[in-house]
C-alpha cells in the first residue's frame, strides 16, 4: 500500500513540508522527508525494519540501543533491526531530515550479489559523520529518492529500491574506507544513564527497584527517574518491560521452551502479566508470534 502526501506551511521565517511514501508500520519500505519549524513530540520505537536517518539542518538528540547521541547536519544515523531508538529536540527545535525504514526482504535480491550492503548497520556506532564531498554525494542520492517519492508513476517502487541500493552501497563503501569514531557522550548524566541502560540490558530478568538502582549508581531516585525518561524516552518500568519482551521474542524464535518457561526466564512473575505486556508491545500473543516467526501461519 502506497501513501504519499505533500504539504507546505509558510510562516514568517519557516516552512513546513512533508514528502511521504509507504506505510511506516507495515513496510516493506517507508520514506519521509520533513522540514519542521518548531518542536514536536518525542517518538521512540522498536521494530523489525532497518532505519536510516539523515539530518540536513538543526540539531537532534538520538537515543539508540543503550546511549544518546547529539546528531548534527551531515550525520547519517543507521539503526539495526530491533534496536531501541528515539529522537527528540536538542537546542533549537527547527530541523530538516529524511528517514527511511526498510525490511531485509526489500533488499534481499540485491544482497545476493552484494552481501556487504548492510555493513553500515554493523558498526560500533550508529552515527556516521560525513565530511563535505561524501555529504554532497549522499544528499544528491537522497534528493533523487525524495523526488521519486513525491509523485506516483510507473515503476516508482522499483526506482526507490534501486536508489536505496545505491545509498546502502555508498554507506558500505564509506565505513570501509573511513574511520567512524564513536562520538563523546553529550554530558556526564547522559553517560550515567547509558551505564544504567547497559546494566538493565544484562540484568533485565532480576527484580528492578528504583531505590536500589539509584544507590548502586550514586544518583537520587527522583533525579534518576526524571533523567532516565528525558534521555531514553521511556520510564524505567517501560524500558525493563521492553527489554524483557525483546528477549522473549528471541527465545520464542530460537527455542522450544514453553511460553510459561520463557516468561519466567525473562523476569515476569506470572503468565498473565507476561501475556498482557507482550500483547501490548508486540501487538500479538506469544504463541502467535512464535508461529509467525517460524512460518507456520
């Protein structure tokens, strides 16, 4: 299903514009180019699609996997499947960016000939900072994709797939020929929250208490709770539940353990609670998820 919209809002000093193609939730390919003059509500996701984000203007704060990054113009953000990620305002809220989501199946045929196409998503950092010559090359490719997405015409999806392949090839070549440094933390509290997130990613099955966590990391409980939400986009409880469900998905796909055993392994106290939280986050039941993942539905 293809969805395409384009709207322009003229103000005294800013323009709002959107070009959109595809379905963000259903895939297999989604593109959105947007120019925003002001602030917007933070969004955070976990999905089965790869995500590619490029910032033209402004500054953003991106939380990916286990830490936050300041994103600047010319930065390419590459987010692997099932990685927690969210973006929010940083500094002046106005910005311009393009984001793409795509499934592995969407590029499968190209990867048979070029298995290195997704190399950019395997880097130690999701932030690829482009200097001027490669930045121009990337922006030329993105401009062609945005133009193609604007108007429905013969072979539109085929053209977008081909252009995505060019962009992924550009990215794979760049990370193989350039040093891609890991950016510094935005601030000491961002580093602290990153340490806490990494701790939770390992100890998600344990009982998590705010006071215990605060004492362990030398931070007051109210401040930890507030900054965790501000930096990650999740409350502490929401994040732990998300990590537990994500691990449950892996176990459901790769083991024959009963659902009740999976619930216990990832830290849920009851099957009822596990089923409720799993349905809320995965939009399906654990059993249905296992059947779908194994191609039995």
